[in-house]
C-alpha cells in the first residue's frame, strides 16, 4: 500500500497545484509520510492538521498530499469490498458460517421449580441479500433419577433483504416441554420485518406475519391452529465489553380463522432479556431472564414459566 501511495502522489510531493517547486520542509514531509506508512487515516489527518497549523504557507501542498492519500484509501476500500462480495457469491453451502456455543446453569419457576444445566448452539450465515440463522437449545435436569425439567427448542430462520431496512423472513420452530403439557409443538411462519434502528452500537428490528402451529399434548391429543406471529429483537452495546439484548416472540392462535386474530384461543409469549459481558475475543459471560407465557395452558399446567440462566458463550 505504501509504495502504491508514493507512486500515485509523487507529483503532489514535488509540486504545489500552482506548479511552483514544493517548499514543504523535509521534516514535515517525513512526518506525514511516516503517518501514511502506518495506514491509520485518523493519525494521518491529525498529523496533516498539525502540519497546516505549523506551516500555513504550505497548506496547498499538504492538501494535495491528503487528496492523493484519501483517493488511494477509497480505491483500496472499494477493492476490498468487491473481493469480499465475490467471495460471498462464490462460497459453498457450508462456507461463511459463524456461531457460538453457550453452556451454563439455570433456575426455573412455574411448572417446575429447580436448578439444572442449559446448552445452546447458534449458527449464522450472512450473504449479500440472504441470511440464515439456526438455533438449538436444551434445558435438562434429573433429581434422584427422576427428570424434573426437559425442554428442547430448535429454530431455523432465513431472512431476505428487500432494502437496507425492510426484509422478509421465514421461520420453522420445534419445541418440546412435557412439563408445560406438550410433547411437541411445531410452528411455521413467514412475513415482513423492518430494521427500526441500525446503528453501530444499537440495533432494533420488528417482524410480523401469519403462522401455523401444531401442538401435540402429552395426553395424546393433537391441535392445529392458524396463528399470527410478532417478534422484536434488540441489541445495545453499552460499552465495548457490555451488551444488553432483548428478544420477544409472541404467537397468537385464532379459533381456526386467519381473519379473527382478536378472538384468539391461545397466545404464547417468549420473552428473553440478557446482559453479555465480554471476557475475551472468543469468550463472553451472560446473565439472562426468560418468561414463557401461555394464556390457555393444558389442564394441570400453569401459564407462566420463568428461567434465569448464567452461562458462558464461546464464539467460533
């Protein structure tokens, strides 16, 4: 990069825009070149501003040097972006996945009151327009040979960007929790979402769409219903090492008609709030609190479960 820059700016270093011989003192010029060789644009700008203050009569020559540097920075950035896009477009099905594994303990109240272990794995693949998320979670405990909590959840969600803020989503979800009264609950949904806030340290998005849910109760009965789904995702980087997250997914089932959403038979609310503290580049500590609520739970079950988790997350 340094040699490319010097080749492009040889004229700027030798002549002012007016064509007169450059008179920028050699120590000042060397200082600017040293900053450029380090490749930090902020440092280069700081040095150039200082050079203008101490050598105001040479401002034109310094401006020419900075213009050449900024043009080269722009060219390199565009080149890197094009290379990254090409790498994504030519990637195979199993390429460009990232993820994190989470392991820790929990404290539950509601249909069961106990402590146990929890494990989660999350995978994500981001492309030009498409992104894919896979998440699996297991909460499990046995007391004296008897299972007192057994909850499984698996989710697959593809997203397609229509614009910088608008996207469409798909969702396929499986849950199993005998203590909440169902041996299997399946949901599929598709709809539209909007990125409400998209800042470097603050992200807020919402999504909504129709859904279809099938519940297999522990009694052997099966129930199928049309539903509506609404979701909110929130992430706030409070500091470089501390992040607040909040995720909400609500599914409201109708009595069999997709048009009478207000006449719902059962509404499920899954609300998770967490605080992540970064320990290292790969390792993060997490405290989270989850509320799982059903307005019409199976007979013998309560409507609200809460779950407090303390976990360690490893990114890969």
